[in-house]
């Protein structure tokens, strides 16, 4: 027994590996797994929905991911030439121009594998991509020194350039670059058909469709040039903006939350009875200092400094089937996120929102989801809706998650 | 009339305990056997102290088995072990909710989940309700495990699987049951105390506790 050989599987300085997991609806190609759509072996069958997290192999460590309506963007902070990969729907060139291999003059309408997106950078080996964001048919890419790149549908000016009548967005090579802001842009957010930009100084710019007031510029028309927002956020240092549907939320450094846009589902009913708000309004909630906010299609969620999660709006909010709508934020009990007498120091670290579902990540790296389970987007392994937070089993510690309409992408660190 | 006081006694045993394990073992005498079945239907959790050793893997997961493999373990830290334990607890918590046979879409399920009172009230696979690390000095470690419907061999298998997750291997050195439902180590009788007086006192002390628990759970 003493003479048996000793095996070493992991050394003392073994680094934790970064992995990407995807789950949800496969047929649009948004998961980046081509064998689910076009099986490459005889025994494989096409898989319509991937109900549990599935590993996606990537060449580089992915630092930011965003899920749009049927497509996904992944980006890495590398200094290589290829920094952004896209997969899924490309009918409006929201993934740039993907040249077809069969016919060099045409582009792909559906991209089934993570394919590199060529960006017209001036210094491709120095600029780093910080963040990506996806909307219904357009996408935004934020770099550290070359501004913001926009691609995709521009019929409402959401790409920040003039609307051209009868423009053909499919198979378009055009990637627009936006540089004129009062200071460096640090966060980009895509709503359904509008775009929001947050700068280092704490100001917010918007462009795109405004029929619900989601641009917050005081009118209900479209804007094709990013314009600064005023209203209740004038002079306030905004530290986070969020939007996914037609409602927008912004959090200031003092813990206040401001909202504008669609209010048909009681998202802003605490300040006004109108269904559209086109100027940012302060939401006077007495729930404590707010750290992070996330906006969904019909419901909103905020995270306070103490680690409590509050939800309001319409839909499956996470407090059982009886709570369908509320205008005032309701707290989700921390015991549903794993807090108990045995584990008193578990608290929620991040909240994210998809179109009709929510996600929360705890400080232990566990992912909880709840909401409407559209085509398996929750990742619980079942196809039923989830009325209270449910743990998703991911083989690793979840660092961040991106929620889309019918799929989700998780960035995970391995345990050892 | 002269003769021994008790000639025949009907005895029943509670939850099984291995030959290699130690700790609290509940027995029922005479009319107590009916209480034993009621206690079984209460499905209360049991608490074990499980000792483990990193560095080797054996075929029956304990340190007296045949050696299968030896591995290094100097990369393991307490933080990594606690991460793995948190995940085990999370997946077992999910199993708890799934096997409790309550419809997840009902308001009742939400309310019970908030209070943390969801529990399977019938036969189910072994579930760990809570697990944490008590001591950690390489290569040995000790875990405190609260579980339902388990066997001691299952706990030894969990120790082996923890070793595998940490990219090393582990064997179980000690399994000791500290609590079985309402009975704790303080109520248990030592080998030296197996005589009529102590047994009678012990039964008297536990009577109220058992009755209260059965009433609370089975109504």
C-alpha cells in the first residue's frame, strides 16, 4: 500500500477555468450549438429546446455577453483582432455581415456557431471591448477608447445614425461608430427599439423609438442622434441604467431610482397614472438604498444595499401565483435564495431581467431564476413556469448571466 | 408469585446503524413499537458527524477497504471545500422541493418554501438538508451532515464524491450519529448504563418530547 503510485490531478497553483453555459431555444441558432439545429451525426436528432445549462466551448475567456431577441453576442477583453462573436438571427445584420461560404456575395441569415464580428477599429490590437448589448434587431458594442459601435436595424434611429428610407438592413456591411458624448461612455443598454448610453460623468444619452417615451427626451418621436436626458436625472450622477422592453430604470450613486418609458403594466404607477412617461421621474420608494436595478418587459426588479430583492410590475413576479401585479415594490423573502439559520451570510449580489423572467445571483455563486418559462429559457429542466425563485444547477460558480427572450447565457468559473 | 420481573420483551429498532458506524440508536420496547412507526412517518432529520481523510480512494469508501488510488491533496483549501459543500446543499435543497409532492405552481408551495418547511413526507431517495465543515486540517476533515432517508454507506459515498470534486480522493474514517429526530447524544445510554434503572429513567425523560413531536407533525 505504501508503494502505490500517487497521482496528481491538480497542482497547488491550479487556476479556476472560465466557462460559458447556454440554455433555451435552439432553432434560432442563438445558443451557438449547430448540432442541435443541423445534426452532424446520424444518431443525433434536432433539439428544439435545451432545458438545462449546456457548455459552450469558446476560444477566449468571455468577459461580457448579451442576449437579444433570437441572437447572442459574446465579447472578450483580449487584444487579439477578434474580440466579439455573434450567433443567432442575422436578418437585420445585427451580427454584422457574415459572409456565406457557398456564395461569396451573400451573407448568412442565421448564424449557428459563434462567428467573429469584424469591427472597423483604428487600433485593433490596443482597443479593448468592454461590454456588448443587444436589443430586438440591433446591437451595441462598447470599447474603451474608440466609442460605441452600433449595427443592425435602424428604422427608428436606434443605431444612432440618420434613418434612411427603404434601407435594406439584411446583408449590410454598415457598422456605425458613435464618439460624440460629453465624456467616455461606460455602459450601453439596448431596449427593444431604443438605445441608452451612460457616460463617466453620470449623464444618460438616448436614441431610437420614443412612442412610449422610452427615450426620456420629453417627446414621443424617434431620435436618430444620441441626445442627453434631463428631467429628474439632470445633475444626478447615475451609476447604472437598465432596459429591455419599453421601460427604463436608472440608479444614482445615492441609491435613488428613476424611471421613464412604458407604464402600462404599473411599472411607474407610483408616480403617475399615465401609461407613458417621457421624462425621467424619481420613484419615491422607501425600501432602502438601491444598488442595482433591472427592467424587463412587464416587471422590474431592484436590489438594495442590504441584499434584499424587490419586484413590481405585472406578470410572474416571484411571490407565488397569487401576486400577478403590483405598483409598489414587494420584497422576496431571503429564505428563498438560500438564506437560513444554517447559512446566515448568503445574500443576493446581482439581479438580471429577461423579457418575462428574472434571475438573481448570490454571493456564493448560485443562480436563481423565476418567471415565465418561454421555450425552456429558465434552465430548470422543466417546461413549466416558475412562481418563486428556483436554483439552476450549474457545474461551477456563476459570475454573471445574460437574459434574453427565450434563452440565457451564463458566465461561470469552475470550482477548483 | 416469584420470578424475574420481565420475562419476554418485544423490542423494535428504529433507523438502521452500520456495524462500522456509531452513535444514537433508537429502540422501542413493548408498546413503544407503535410510537416507532409513528416517528418513522414524521420523517425527521438525523444529524451525523462524518470524518474524512484526503489522499486515497478505496473500494468501499472507508479507510479499511482495498486501496484503489492515491492522489495528492496539497491544493485543497477550506474555501474550496466549502464551495463544494454549498453546491451539494443547493442541489439537495432542490431534491427536497421536488420529492415533497406539492404542486410547485400553488400558493401553498410558495408559502411553505418561504418558511423552509417543505419536506418529503413519504419514501424518497436520500436527501441532505444541511452540510457544513466543522474541522479542516489537511489531510483530515470533519463534516456535520443533516439528512433524511439515508444510509451510512451513502454518507461514505458522499465523502468519496467530495474528494472527486476537489480533483483528489477521500475516504470516510468515522460516521457518528449525533441526533435521530428528537433523540440526542444526551438521551443516549452508554454501554455501562444498560441496566433497568437507567433504561426506565431514559424512557421517562423522552416520553414528553416524543409525544409533542408526533402531535405536531401528524396532527
